[in-house]
């Protein structure tokens, strides 16, 4: 079955807005439950980690180039380098390695 | 009236660097959307209604795989769940005398960065300050997305391939620095990498779509971490 892209967009937008508007209008109380607070605190790290690996390996045309970008970018991120620097180094690594690997 | 204007212009000032940063991130997101076959106006629209990087990337996984409508609802809910925390904190920053309608408008643009601006204001939040910052951040996010998709269609394949990795680089730059100082976050990230890899290559589990995998693993990992290592600090900047 093929789904309509605009229904996807509408549904995602609706959920995004409800998550943000309900606490600001109806709930209006701080979340006190420690488990829920902790869960919400850890969620972004879990989501981004799950979405990053191994998907990053298939992001460029060469898994080897992607893996090298992961190592280079990961090392810089661990040293606390800023987001644009890490992203740029990943791109340059892929570009250079692909031009060697895919043209030989 | 002038006070309202002043607050709005202060918001524009503080929102400008955020808008520029958003344009760079959403450009990368646009490249990923283009690779999934979305047009520039579909990408613009998805960015306009969501205003969320991780959430939109998770949506993209479902869209690319032609997943069920329920899947996009759940994946958006999980990937954006942290906004519940921010919105409840922001709720406390509103003066009881501020009309209700401002809560509805402000809610549209609760993002990590705009929330950070709002929470660091002295005293109650002036909604017009928030609107000023939104007026820079929202167009930056939406136009960046559209430009990313258009650029992906025009640029040579070697450049597009290199740019496709940038979004993942940004994800690394978000999750790895805190992992250095917080062992629980480090464990959460490593579990995320490991379980995501396992589910990708184990024959039975690999039939799971990327969206479903993101939902199940996020709930599992963040749920266990919260149960084993409750995070007690007051995380206003979460």
C-alpha cells in the first residue's frame, strides 16, 4: 500500500504540536515523577544513537568512507569540538576517501 | 506598545544566530530528504509543521519505507518526547496575567535552542520576545531544508554523497560530548549503537522497519536507564 506524503506530514505535525501545547495549556504542572523525568532526559541520546549507527555506514556511497567519517567525527566530538566542525570533517573525510576508493 | 516592540526586536537579535545554525542543520536534513525522494516543498512543509531535527529524521525513516500511519505517529511521539519536559518547564515562565492565546502560539516553536533562550530570561517570559526569536529561527529551519533538497538535486553525486554524512556528524556532535562526562549517557549511546546493529543483522529482527526499531529501542534503552539510574538533577536546560 502506498501512503500519502501529505498525510504523513499532517500527522507528524499534529503530534509534534500536541506534545508541546498540552503541557503549556492543560497540564501546566511540572513533571514530578522521577522515572518519567529520567526517561525523557535519556530519550534523545537513545533515539539519536539508534538512528546514527549502523545507518551512518550506508549514508555515503562507500561504507568504508562512512566508517572513516564516523571515526574522525566521533574522535572530534569526544574532544568537545563544535557541531559544524564535526559535520564538516565527516563530509571532507567521505569526499576524499570516495574519490580514492571509487575511482581506482 | 513600544515595550512590546522592544521585546520583539530583542528576540530577533537573540534568534538570529539560532536561525543561521538551524539553516545549516536543516540543509543536511534536506539532503537526506532528497535522497528519500521528497520534493523541496514537501520538505519545507515537514519542517514548518514539525520544527524538530531528530523527530523529522525519524519521520523520514517511516516515509522512505512507506510505513504505516500509526508508525509515524508513534515515532514522532517518541523522538519528540523530550519537549514534554521543556513545555512543562516553560509553562512556569508565563505570568498568570499573560493571555492564554500566547501559550498556543509559543507552543508551536518549543525547540531546544528557543527553550534555552526563554528559560534564561529574567522573571516572566514576554511572549513577544519569543515571537521575535521565532521569526528568525522558523524561516531559517524551513528555508534551509528546501535549499538542502534543491542543492541535492543540482550538485554532483560526489558532493551529495559527502554531504549525506553531515547529518550523522551532527548527531555525533550532540550525543558524544555529554557521554564523556556522564557514564549513564555513555552507556545509553553504546547500547543504542549495539542494539541497533543487532536488530539490523539478525535475520528475524531485521524485518522490523527502521521506524519501529527506533521506537522500540528508544523506549527500551531510555526506560531501563531511567529505572536503573534515575536522573535527579534539576535539568532546566535538558
